[in-house]
């Protein structure tokens, strides 16, 4: 078969896109080793030579020697992905294939900008795409039929410069989640399936990796028995690992003990809201708000740091939600926080619901980045929601609160985790929130009990990009 030069591009938003000669604009703690692109490259037939371009660290060279371009993207990067695809196809005559969450949910839209669309997982699709491309009969749509994760090829991590990414090697043991949270793209993408790799394959892959690891799993405890088997097998490797899971881990002492012994040092946990009614509305069955404080304490006692995910703007949220949530976060000494404005991603039940109610007023995908309000909240104005989220972030990441929580966390975390992980992550969030306008919006929301209704200065999404997209 004739050699194929395949260039894979990860588009990014204008905030974080580097220009020629520029250093990356945000902390490498927010860049997770491009595992999906590495997995795609590993699945290629031998006649394909893959190159990866990540716009977070390197500008796209539109004159690059490429036979075929591949772009993977989520909803908020769709406008940029389409811009890149259109440029390669129309101006350079290079065919483009696309994949990822957004093309899977909006294949017809993606097909207007691409020669072929991968729907679902890529590993079983890209070899078919490559064969068809080489034979000159590329189809418009390819649907994944990957049901089993056994035997997946091991990613070639030399395709990226490790120093550009979080100082931990990324890998995956499981995919998807059994739960069906209404706002969650993961549940929609994987159709609430939970798939696992054989434990021995995960362990074999880990042996060649660094001491610090990041499991890019959606919910690593999605199958308790599998998680116990995996954590038990990890203990002799003496690695430190980070991942994400639901809070029910704290209610299973055996599993929590195994996680800690196997080297778990930090977890992203979706608390989502302090409203039990809100959780029920979203079908987030794993969470019980009454247990939140006790659950956090159990994870801390096990030496595990927590990055909490909170979603604001649900139908049970009133303007006092910001102050109440901040109180909880500070009292629990949560180590890091990811705030999101509720976002109805296409493909999710939440999108269907809000769209049917006529409450989505903004369908410019570039705004589906958790940093914009794109729908009408029920009990507050869109501005109050926007500024209130900014206020929580500004308070949580104030210098005083960062110092306090690091100091307190030294009581239950190792200094390496508190000072080498939690502190840089907090500082990274501070820089990020200052750059993307979050702190400025937090200033407008100066009296949380009586929110002001002034329009916020907005973030600096370039209008040129927005207009260019709207014209298509
Ligand atoms: S538990 Fe987490 S990953 Fe699973 S469906 Fe809910 S939000 Fe998504």
C-alpha cells in the first residue's frame, strides 16, 4: 500500500491557541497527554505515518506535507475545527476526516466540513478509513462497532513532547459510565455502556510508564469488582495515580482502602450540586448530598486529594446557591474546584429538554465551553448565573483561600501531593480564570446575597471568529 502522511490536529479555543514562537498560554496541568490522538495513531496500519499537532502548544501549519488530515474535537472547538477543515479542503485540496464527541452527536453537521466522519470510538474505524482512503473510496460516515477493549494497541507516547503536558503519563483502564446523568456527554457518547480493559493489559502498559499516572477514565469505579481487581494488581507497582470517579467510592471502605494502597493520590469527583432534588432531576443516582462532608473526610483520611466538579444553573438553583456552595467547599477543604455553567451539549437529554422548552438562546458551539451561559436559567437571570459562577471561582481561588487550604491539606496529604500537585493546580486555575474573564465577572457579583444585574464585560471570544462561523 502507498505510504500515507496523516496529520492529526487537536483544535483549541482562541484563548489558549498559541502563535508561532509563543509559549503555551495555560498551565500544562490542564493538558492531558492527548491520549485519544495517541490511541488513534497506534491503531493505524503500518503504511500510515502519523503526526500530531496540538494547537495548545503548536500552531497549525497549513502548508504541512499531508495526504490526509484528521481532526478530533468536542463541541466548544467545533467552529475552529470546521475552520481548519475548510482551509485544508478548499485552499489546499487535502481531504479531511473528523471524529470525537461533537462529530458523533452531530454527524450531518460535521460532514458539511469533512470528507468522512467517524461516529463513536476510533480504534476500529480508522483502519477501515485508511484502507478506503488508500483505495480511493472513502465513505461519508463510519460507525464504530467496538464492544470489547481487549487487545487495544498501546499508544506511542513519543509522538508528543511529554514536557508540554501534565507531568504524569496518561492511560485508560475503562471507558464510559453506567449512570445516565442528563447533562453528561460521556453517558450519551457511550450510551451508558461501561467497558473495561483486561487488568493484565493495563498493568503491562503501566510498567513502562512514569511513577505518576493519570487514568483518563470516565468513572474508574464504574464496576466495583473490576476496580477491586485493578487496584489490587496495581499495589506492587508502587505508582501514584490520579483519575475521576463518583463519590460512592467513599461509601465502600474496602474499595477506598484498595484505591489508597494502590497509589491513588487525587480524584476528580462530580458533586454537581448541593440540591438532592437537582441530583434526582439529573438522574445522578450515586450522590447523596447529606453525605458530602463525611465522604470528603473519608477520602482525605485515605490521603486522596479532591478536585470537585460543580454545575450551576440547574432548575433548583436560586441566587443563594453560590454562597452556599462556597461555604461547603471551604468547610470541606476541597483541594481544587471546577465550576461549570450548566451546558446543554448536543446529544444529551438536557439539550433535548431545554430545546423543547425553548430555553436555549445561543447555539454558537464555541460558547459551549462551560464559560458561557447559553440557556435561560429558571430562577435567576443568565447574567446572575454567569457572574455568580465567576464569584465562586474568584473566592475559592483567592490567594488567602489557596494558602489556607494547602496549609490544612498538609495534615492529611503528603507534602509531595499538597505542594507538587494541589498547589500548582490551584495556581494554574488562578492564571486561567484571570485570563478567561472569570475573575472579572466575579467582581461584578460583589454581593452574593443581592446579586447585581449589570451586564458582564464578557470574555474575549474574538468576534471575527464568531462572525466567520455564523456566515457559513
Ligand atoms: S456519573 Fe459522571 S460520568 Fe457517569 S453519567 Fe454521571 S456525570 Fe457522566
